């Protein structure tokens, strides 16, 4: 149950902010990670989301769930990061380095796990398809809620979700053969 009074609040105190972070922190981090594919940057984005929520709670009007509102902020922060020149420079550098070094023992172990294989397939999808699938599977948002987060019509979200599921199914069948 979400606190109803937040849609009338001008600010949240430290205790309320901590409660929001405890309740939604993992969801915000996971969503930022799916978008950026960078654990450390996802942490930074998650922190920024809660800082923004702290200072801008008055912009939450209760038209969506609090989780949907926070995920929309996370999406905007992630997209801002991905479009920054800093990301493009660092991302290119990391891509070049990763081709030169052997995979870590941790990534080799995770690569053998079926759940990791499925996530590899999901991460291999285009950003548009990956994003709707993660909002559905990981965050359990309805089509309407995902549409609010993505600022898209519900029909577009539904279509992308269908295409994402078909693409994952096709790729997983390719691994079985």
C-alpha cells in the first residue's frame, strides 16, 4: 500500500525518504542497470532518482503509482547518461578493453547459468524491446503503467512487448538446436 498523502506533500523527511529507498531502491537500480548495462552507473542513477524524489515530491500527483513515477525518473536519468558525451567516450574505451582481456571467472560461471543466458538474450534485444520486457517481467508493471513510464501510447507498449517476447522465444529456440 502506497502512502496516499505523498501526492499532497511538498517534501519528504529523511525517514520517509529511507522508506522509499528501502521499498523501491532495488527496482530503480535494476531498471537503470537494464538501460545502462553499467552497475556503477546504475547505482549513481538510483541515488539521483531518490535525490530528485526528495526535492521534487510535489511534482508527484498520484496519477500513477509511486513506483511508476520513480521508474520514469530513472528512465530519464538513464537516457540522459546514455546521451552524454562522457558515456560515449567511456563506453567505447570499455568495449575496446573488453575485447582484449579474457572473461573473468565470475562472468564465465554466470554464463553457464540458464537465467544468465536468458538475461543475455534480453540484453541482446534492441533498447526499445528490452525496456518494455523488463518493465513487464522484472517490475511487473501493467501495459498502462509501462506506457506512463515510457511516455508512449499503451498500444505501442503492447506491440513492443509482443515483439520482445517473440524475439526472446526465437533466440532461445536457436540455442536449443
